[in-house]
């Protein structure tokens, strides 16, 4: 049984859209699609080091956006 859509899903889509395309692609493929570094690199046509770098930068930016959202909600 599927649960009703939550506002978290909408918020995560909005936040992901704020990332540059390369960071968004790496974060989505690595953490939403659960692909390996190598699989992600193959799909995007970049090296494993590029995947690591872009994923790290994307996750850092997502944390910053989450922190900003939590502070503004307080």
C-alpha cells in the first residue's frame, strides 16, 4: 500500500532543482537510484573522481539549504 504524497517529496524536488545539473544528476543517481560510483560515472560519461566531487558538493549544498529552511521555520 502506498502512502499519500507528502510535502517532503515536493520540498526535496524543489531543493534538488536548486542544484547545478551535474551535482543534481550525481546526487539523484547515487542516492535516489542507488547506483555505484562506476555506474554513475558510466551513465554521465565522467570519471569516478568527478562523481565523488560533484556528489559531495551537491550534498553539501543540500545540507546548507536544509539548514536555511529549518532556521526560517523557527
